[in-house]
C-alpha cells in the first residue's frame, strides 16, 4: 500500500451543502495533489499543495478550496455542491512538486 | 483536442497475448510521463515511469517519442491479473498539473 489515507470513504450530500474531505500523506512526502474522477473518465487535476501553500490549480471554480497542514496532511473543501460534483475524489502525495505521485483510496461523493 | 488521448478500448485478449496501448499528448513542453493502472473502483497505482530512451520492467515495456508526442505501453505474455484500466499520464511542468488520459480498459481472458 502507498501509505496515503483518505476519509471518509463514502459520503452522500444534497445540492447546496458543503463538504470537507481529508487526506494524510505518505511519510516523507511534502506535497499533496487533489483530483476529481468522474465515472469512466481519467482523474482531473484540482490543485496541489506544497509546504502549506497552493502550488498550482486546474480548471475548477473557487468553490473548490483546500488547505495543507504543518504535518502535510490536507483538506479539500467544496461549497455549494452541485449534482455534477458527484465523483471519486483522489489525493496523491509526493516527495516534491514534480515527483512521482502515490494515490490514496479516494472518497466517493454522491450529491443528490 | 484533449491534452492526453488514449484509445478507450476495451481490449479483450487471451492469456499469453501481447497487447500494446498508445497515447498521444498535445503539449510539446511536457516533461515527464507515466503509466498508471487502475482496478475497478480502486485508486490509480503507478505502473512505470516512461523515459526518453524507453524502459522495461519485466513483461512491460514503455516507450516515448517526443517528436511525435506519443507514448506506448507493451504488455507481453498477458496474465489474468493484468485486467485493469491503464492510464497515460503527462506532467506538463506548468502549474504542477498532471494530465491523465481517460484510460484504456484491458480484459485478459483464460
């Protein structure tokens, strides 16, 4: 296993609600990247955190936000949930911003 | 045009077959390349990095052609356990953005 953990494993929310997903990075890794994977698609890059700062962002609206803590764990927050936000949310940790990424098991979010 | 394109398959092959997957990418400044595999309802797992000179890991061979912006993965002597979706991944170096293809699904049958 990669040593990357995510919580919760599954989550059901309704439109308009807010959600926080959590990720613990592998020991020795200082970078966490978040991805959204819709059914039948490849993961889409949301953003990356390096040493507690956002270090790159994909094409996602501002209602997707994040944090990284001093221990390099991270949170993904999504406000004003929409039905299309239903997906598998993956985090990946790495030793640096350009290094190989190792994925956690993901959080399955269903928005009703 | 998508930044990373893969043949979605599915590829259905018998055990022992050789199968090849192709991937093209649009950003010529892309710096690093990977193949990940993803089992049904699981997270992607790194299969191998792809180096300019090509590289091999057991039954798996990856090749990169920068001039044609093309990556390939060859699997020899397919096993049942190779059944998965194979994701081509390109790091453009911009914005620390790893771009994933939609994946190629492989089913190896007895």
